C-alpha cells in the first residue's frame, strides 16, 4: 500500500488513553450508537477508521482532538445478540488532522494528511537492540510492582523488537499526554528514548508524573 492510496477523509473514533501503531492489532467492543453507525458505514466502504485521542478541552460530546492519530483497517467483524459489534483493527499508518468536516452523521469525520508518516508504510526504520528492550521491560515490571500489580511480560519478547516496543507503548498505563508523545515519535529509536524517560520518571520519582516534552 502507498500513501496516495490511503483515504483523505476518514471517520474518527476518539478514545481516551488509547493509542494504536502501524503493524499492531487491537480488539474493540463497539456499543455506542454513533460508533455502531461508523463501523457499519466503514464495512460498506474501505473498512478504515481513524483512532485518535480526545483532549481534555471542548465539550463532552465533541471534545477537541489531538492532531495525530493512526488509521486502522477492520479485519474481523462480529455482531452480538445484544447489539454490540466486536472488531479487530489492524494499524496501518499515522495521520495528521487537517480539518474536521461537517456531516449529517452521528460520528465525526476529518480530512487528514499522511505525508510526514511515510515511514509507517515504507517500513524503513532503524532497529533497536535486544538489550534496550530488556531494560525497558525490567523498568516496566518495577513500575507495575510499585503499584501492586503482577504482570507477565514474557510473551511480548517473542515478537520483533519494534513490535514489542509499540505494544509496550500501547499497553502501559501512562497519561494520555504521555501516550500521545509516544505516538508522535517519528522514529522507533526516538520512541524508545521517550518511553525510557517516562518510565524513569515513574520508577525514580515515585510516580510523580512529569510529562516529557
């Protein structure tokens, strides 16, 4: 797939404290009427929706949005007896919102641009090494232990290192601002450094969160 083949107008799914990276897969449980409509409409077209984090500003039903999100393609679709839809979404490419468009639908749509994230499609990225990942996982385990959680992270180490790093970025219970920083990191090595900084703040400063800029 090439950048020029991606849709320029996409349905938007704002979800707080949630980020998705290209090459990752996430399950979603859809039950709100506006998002049920969005998924059904998407299934009739290209099956692509844009995940993005809402900001803490704006109105409840229409919060302001961060500029950067990630599109995903629906690869699994199941309807439940109680009217919910269960989907699997595969991340494709990050995007920048250019403008929100006015429509007569229950859900929001935006015109977007992918050009600054061509690396997501080309797959060209500096690789990280095993030692770096082990250190991050070790700090993450300490992070969970200080909060009284027992988490098994060994399964993550079976994946490619870049996939492991993205999964850790997605799954870690950071603030929405910190998760947005990880999503907007252009290169996998920049993301690694940002993740290390965030973890160090939590581990060393007893979880007095200082947002990384």
